C-alpha cells in the first residue's frame, strides 16, 4: 500500500506532492454505491452488504460521533472510493482517564497506489486521534507493511495477538 501526504486544512499538513483533486472526507451513505464495500474487500474478505445493512451500520457508527470516524478519498473522474481508513477512540481509566486512538481498515485501491493516498489517510486519522485528546494512536499491520507505517511515523511496539470467533 502506497500513499500520499495530506494538504487537508483540518490536519494543517501541506505537501507539494498532494493531489488536490482527491480530498479526504468522511464516509457518506452514498459511498455504498461508489464501491466502498468492494474496496474493503481488497483488505479482507467482505461479502456484499445490502443498502439497508449499510445504512443501518452507518447510523450505528454515526451515533458514536467523533469517537468513530471513517474517512474516504473519492476519485472524481470515476466517482469511486479509492482509499479509506477508520479510527475509533477508546476511553480508558489508565493515564488519568486517557484515550487511545485505534486505526483500522486502511486500504487503497490497487489501481490507485503509489500516489501517497494511504499515507494521507493514516495522517488524517492520526491527527483526528490527536485532536480528540488521545495520548497515543495504535494499529496492527502485517510485517510486509511495517515500512509503510514507519514512513507514517509509527514505531513497532509489542506483539499483536488475536482470537477469531468465526472463519
């Protein structure tokens, strides 16, 4: 996954390599028809989701406000979503009732890679976590993506463990 530096006014980032034609924005219900679910399928198995299912889950996530956001990048030439990622804020008792941001589901369409879109998405999400008052933002990735996330400012820390309940 390759990506792109941000020129988003919310993060304050500016980069001469930014593609101003592809702004980052929040997920919208209309993104169901723009290939959002199919894009997620490039990251992990994601069977088709009906419009009703999408709208229901969208409403659940929207009710969480800024504690869970999904951002997307839409290609205006194709009206397709070409990059996405999410961050949710975990409220803790540790560190004086601190908060931790968790970045998830970062994916860039295979045909849109090598344009720093992934880096822009990660920086946008990390900045959201910082502004939300998180003392850190964390994510899990494969060893093959370690270098990419290091370029985004992350450092390897500890070991990820998982327990899956379904195949």
